[in-house]
C-alpha cells in the first residue's frame, strides 16, 4: 500500500496489471509492504501481516473496504482487528 510507513515496511513495489489483477488499485504508485516470497507456506489462516499493516497505516479510515467485507463474510473480522 502507498499508505504504509516505509521505515517499517522496507519492501517497495509498483503494482502493474497482470493476469490476477488487470487494474490494480494503486497501479503505478510506489507501494510498501513485506516481501513474502520466501515465507514458508502456511496450513492455517495467519493474520499477522494484515494486523501489522493496519496498525502501521497512515490511513486507517480507508484500510477496510467492501471487498474485504465480502471476502470475510461480515464486518466481524474487521471489528476484531480494529
């Protein structure tokens, strides 16, 4: 996300259209995050990266959107993270 603190999230990238995202939300903007390329595959749900991003974003009010709620099924997960 372009809203993450680059002193905490030192991986930077610029989203470009690809097979999985034809129109990335932050296309052509420098974004920051964690590089998960070498992270071991998980066999359970782990929200540590999402919670870390939420706690360190410059724009908490716009962190969650309708798509997140759709994926989660309700706003309960959002409220627990907040």
